[in-house]
C-alpha cells in the first residue's frame, strides 16, 4: 500500500463564490478555480486518510484514472496534498541578509502649519519651531541610496513633514540635484510627496507637475468630518482652504493621478460618504483610507466596534467598486484596488512592507528611521546618512519579524499578504514593532476573502477591467 495522503490545510484556503470553489494557494498568493475533480479530491482527503491507489478506486466510478493521477500530481506539486515528504518552507530564508534600499523619505521639516489633533508624528513642531533638514543631510541621504544599492535601477525620493512645502527651497534644490545625479549614474528617479494642500499655489503646482511628482493630499472628507481634527495651530477648521487649493491642483495637474489620503478616527466610520465626496465631487483619482486604532492619543482611536463598522462600510463601497468594474469603470477605491492588484499579480510578502528592506526615513539630523512614522520615536535608529547604515542591526530587526515561529502568522491564510501587519501599529499598540497586529486579524482575513470574491466576479464577467486598470498601474 502506498503512502497515506493528507491535505495540507495550512497551504489551502477556499472561498465559495456562488457555485464556484476558488482555491487560494497561500504559499504563492495564487488563486485557482477548482474544477469538480479537484474539489472531490479535497473533500475526500478531508475524511479518513487514504493512499493514491485508494483514492483512484474511490473516485473511479466518476472520473478517469489518468485524470485523477494528473490532478493529484498537480496538487502535490503545489503542496496542497502531501504524502508525508517534507514541505517547502513558505519563506526559504530565516534571516534578512541584505537590504536593497531604493527609496528614501526625507522629513524636510518637523514644522507644520496645521495642528491635526490625531497626528502620529512624534517630532511635530509648530511652524516657528520647525526643524528643517539642511541641504547637506538631504544630499547625503541620496548618496546613501546609491552607495547602499548600486544594482538598483529605479529610485524614489519622498518629501515628507510636517508640511513638506514649508521647506520648498530644499525640495527644489534636491529635485535639481537628483535629476542630474541619477541621470549621470544611469538610473531613474521619481519624486513623491504627501501634502495638506494649504501652501499650494499655481506656481508650486506647475513646478510639481513639470517634475511629475506622485502626489497625495491629506483630506478627511466633507467639511463636517474634515474640520473635526484637521485644524490650524489657532484651532480653526481647514476644509474651506484645502478644498479650494485641491480644486485648483486637480484642475492644473496632469502628469500623474492625484490621490486623497483619509485618516479615520473615532466617530468617523462612513467610508462611503467620504469616498463619494472626494471622488465624485472633488474628483480625486483615488481615495485611500487609513483607520487609526493605535495612535499615541488613545481618545482618537477607533473602538473595536467602530473598526468593525469601518470594514463593513469598506465592503459596501467594495460592492460599488465591483458594480463599476463590471461596467468597465474604476471608482478609485485604492484600498480594494491594491488588494485586487496583489491577488492578480500573486504578490507574496515575507515582510509587511518595504520599511527597512527597500526604504528608510531620514530625520532632520540625518538619523535613519525604519519609516516616516518612527521619526522622533524611541525606537532605535539604524545609523546616520553622514556615517553609515547599521546593516547588522537592521537585518536583526527585520529577521525578528521574518521569523513566524510561535506566532499566529505561522499558519494564517493571509500570512503572505499581511505578513504580520504595520510595524508602527505594532509598536504603538504592543510596544514592540516586531509583534503581529493581532487586533486586525479576523477583519483582515474577511477583507481578503471579500477581495477574492470581487476579483473572481470581475475575472468571470469583465476580465478586460484587469488589463485596463490593474496591469497599467506599474507604469505610473
């Protein structure tokens, strides 16, 4: 008798979409439609164990023996079925041995002309007290990119704050420097910035447009929502000025799509209404939502019940995204759009994001932080642009999160999409940046199942949407 076959449940997740059984292959983040034979093999192996010969005999009245053998071979090669042989680890490497930093976030000014009540920036200052990055530090940051990652072809320089446009002089100097420096090195560079829009004028917009900045505007929705938290240092709401500046920006900016970034805090859970205002009224190309559950000021954190409502509202908006997609329209819901992209392209992440691996954030002193959210925090930095990257310490840190032993991530169905969640969320909630964000787990698993359903329906009814709106994203 042959070896007993077992279903490898940790590698397999099924999502039922109407009559279809979709198999999500967890190790590769790939999605397959299960045919009748595959589904029958899975159901059979969920019962008492049997050998391949037994399986063929049991199914012989319904399926051809060669087809059973071939399907079984495919399932074993995917490690969805095992004969007891050792399985390939999800992540071959247990340590991060090398990073390839191709993105640097320049915190060009700790000063901000707003005083948003929920701001996570631990180094934020009033405008008059803002600590501006100097040119030497900014240049050293770029030189660090080229020194650390000589084999990379494409680089990104992100301008961040405070409000980055409060140090426009530095931004202009660095754009000139980078365009010449990277061209000389035979590399390409792009610029990205998140702004509160209040300092925009036509001249600034035309400058950013000429250099093809990837722009995001921080705006929280209609006036009643936005003015709750996004206020001036003097306590005044900023919606009216932000709307006026954003409309001017969107009317002139044509080099790249401009997105809106929304922060959701306690009492703000109506994702649909906020999206409708920003997409249909103000005409942003994309709207992305960031729920706050572990901010420094706990009174602004969404409660567990509110977080549930946020995800329910995101799914309601997701139904509208699906309806539009079937009509070949993209309604710019970036959270779901990114998830659909990840599923379509089979993204598999060993770590939750590029922080430390592909990206580092530089504060005004030149200290290297894991990401822009950590500048000013107590998390140790990883070197200084004026000296060197602390590569050993950085690799040690990343390797701690990479190791899923004795964590809930080890056999989670979305372990290669979520990869434990945001480092800063973990740091703020648990005091440990390597700790998985367990408070999100069930909601995230349900959200990924929803994304699989939406993707399945799009592929069945209008696959051209994927080739029109998902695949070209790489070109932006």
